[in-house]
C-alpha cells in the first residue's frame, strides 16, 4: 500500500511526520544517536529485515539526516553518522521518550534514563519556552499562523486564523 506524502502540507508536524512517521525510522535515529552506527549492528539491535533497514537508511541519507562515513578500506565498510539536521532530532526523541516513560513505563520504571553530562543530573526532558524557561503546555500556548502558513489540506483549523491575520494586515 502506497502512503500519501505529507510534504506539501503547510504544517511542520506533517512535513516532519512524512519522514519520521514510522516507528523504525525513529528507532534507527535513536540507535545512531547513541552510537549504534553500522548496518549489521542496527539490524541486530532492531531485529527488522535488512530490506526495510536499507530502505529507511537510504531515505535518511537522501534527506540529509544521516551521512555515510567509511570506517574501513579493505573491504570497504561504511557506518551511518548523524548530520546536524539529524542531531537536532535528539531533543524530539527525548521528548517522545519522556512521554513514553510517563504513560507506558509500567511499575518497573523507565527502560533508560538520560544523564546530563555537564552536571551529572539524571534529567527528565522537558520542552520549555526559549524566552522565559517555563514548560510549554497545551493550556499555556496558542497556535498562531506563521509566515509560511497556507490554507489547505491538513491546515483547516489554521485557515481562519491565517485569513483573519491577513485581513487585519498582520
């Protein structure tokens, strides 16, 4: 079954989900970011088919999220390394991890924790406002149309906001 591309939807969540909308891609990135970078190691750790892994890795390289780096010349062998674009996914994965820990960890507790190396603290990832440092919540935020906002599929609720801003001259 062919998936419908979300890359043209005027929504950053839709565009990001177009690439990271399956569990394997997020888990591949988790592994690469924690140091599991070779194809066979990834296949062993994730337990998915080599065909699926190869396809996901190829897409991540094509999108500039990963790059291949040679680690052996004879025979030639490469590993996958996160680019800046890929490394910037780490906070996203940490936020997803924190949510999963809260709602799905069970009585045993979270399967992994994150130590902040600068201070040694076991950290709970939190998304905060870059202006004041307060946590961002649904109740404490409002979605407003941005400069790239457009009406269309996947943006119906933002459509009236965009129209109102344009009418007001914002």
